[in-house]
């Protein structure tokens, strides 16, 4: 993506630019492929990565399950997963759908999308790990789009204690 003008869309918000669709796909594939060291590269610095619940959003409560507001905090999260956290080996599979533009402005696009994450444990047991929506603000950085904000809104209020990997 080149410059702010590239991410400007028509007022009808009918089309999500291909570079942004690729950003969403690359994000999911990096996490699903176990390449969480790549995860911070999808964000600007500073940034906002927040996991919260639908209930908190509807009640306008600021509480977050996880909150990172800089690339350094994202890097710390990766280091924690790789060196400090102890958890049963597992993999995620992200399914992202219904990506839509909700707002455009000078140098940014806001988007909303649905997600479903299936977790597969080392023994082959599979379960729905999380469902919800992403609320994103995407900006150009050089020739590529990056997340300035990614707010993960979980549809469920019971949070699995295994949020080790990014959602």
C-alpha cells in the first residue's frame, strides 16, 4: 500500500482494499502457523491491542482481559509466551469473515469483522475457543497497511484461562 490516498474508499464503503484483506489473512496465518514472533509486525507503534467482552463494550466498561498499547508490550507478550508461560501445546485456526469498512478518514480506515477460533490440542481434541468481532483501525506504514488499533470483542464473558496466543 502506498500512501494515505491508497486507503481512501468510496463513500459507500462497498469494497475492502486487497492489501487490507491480505493484512487480515497474514495476521491469522502467522498466529495459526505458530509464528507469533511476526505478530508485533502487524501493528504500528504506538498501537492498541485489546481483548474485551461484548458485555464490557455494551455497558461501556473500559475493563480489558488483555491490553497492549505499544509494540514493546506486544514484544513482551511474545517473550512471555515463548519463555515464561506454561501451557499445554495447542494450535489455533482463525476464520475471519464479513469484513466491512465502517469509516474512512485521512490516512485511516476503520473496519469490523467476525472471527471464530478453533483450538486443537496436542491430543487432537478440538473445540471452539472464541467467537466475536474485530474492531480495527488500519493505517498505511510505508507500502503496507498496519493495525493502529485491534480491539477483540469476545461474544462470551467466560474467558478461557488459556489465552496465551494472540486472538
